[in-house]
C-alpha cells in the first residue's frame, strides 16, 4: 500500500495515483480535509473527490479492483480516524491480494494496462474540465453528480474508445501489426480495431502499409 502525503489532497493528480500502481503498490490511500472545511480556501478536497471517482472508473475499465483506491476526509485533529481508516484499508488490501492476482492478470498485462491509462491523463484532464466538472463545490452536488448513472454512462463512452486506442498505440510502438494481431492481443472485435485505426489515421497517429497489411505508428 502507498500512502500519498502532500500539503493539499487536491494536488494529488491522477498521474500520481497511476504511477503508484505502476510501481507495484497494491493499494493507494488518500486522506484529505473534511469537505467544506478547506484550509486553503480552494476546496481542493473536492478535486480529490472527483479524481478518486475518475481513477476508480479507469481501474474498473482496465480490469483492476477499484477498491484498491480509497479516499477519506477528516480534520487535522482526527488522528485516530486516520489510523482507523488506514488500518482498515491495509486489511482490505491484504484480503484483495497483490496487484493483479485476484483480477487474474499477470504482471506484464497490469503494467501494460496501467501505462495505457497513464497516457490518457492529459485527455482526462480536459474531459474533466469540459464535461465532468461539477459547477458547485458542495458535498451534496458532488455526491449527486458522481452517483448519477448518466455520469457513469458519459464517462464510459468517453473512456472506452480512448483507452482502446491508447493500448493499440502502445502495441504499435513495439512493432507494426495487422488488424487481426491487434484484435487477438487486446480481445477487441476486428471491426472495432478497424474503426479505431481509421480514426487514428485521420489524426495522423498511424499509417497503413499495404505491402505488409500492417498498421504502424506514423512517427515511429
């Protein structure tokens, strides 16, 4: 387990969370000030709230248990709560097991999927700003927004294609591959792969070699 310590929980970027998992930590715990009791007036703990939701959704998408990430809010005088929460989380992570084991994923697959997720962080920051931003920083507003099935559907639609393309680009970074190769390695339908490749070609990210019938990175 990794305990992230920074001055404000709002500074815990998605990159920090996925980097911790990429480094092999089985769980990540984030402790922040109580909601509506920000010491810095910026209410960064709400940003931590949103990032936790987003990170958990991504972990679910890549096949990792979202319970490996936990965020709790408490005051500076609640040392007993911090001890209680971290003890509970440590026991929970011990029960879940090493990263990838209970999910049935081998270490190389876990690293690959986390790398693909980390490559999406810049896009997610923009998406959060444009489509996942809660207009009012209040506990009620955030709970309502992030418990809304429409929010889940919106995020899943945005994430599914982007994550697939991110994984495809990582594969092509190693060597050119055919549609069938990509489909087999990622478990995607060949028609899905073709759709992603057409879009990526239009954006100048990949190119198609008719001689080998393979796709390659446009700027390999």
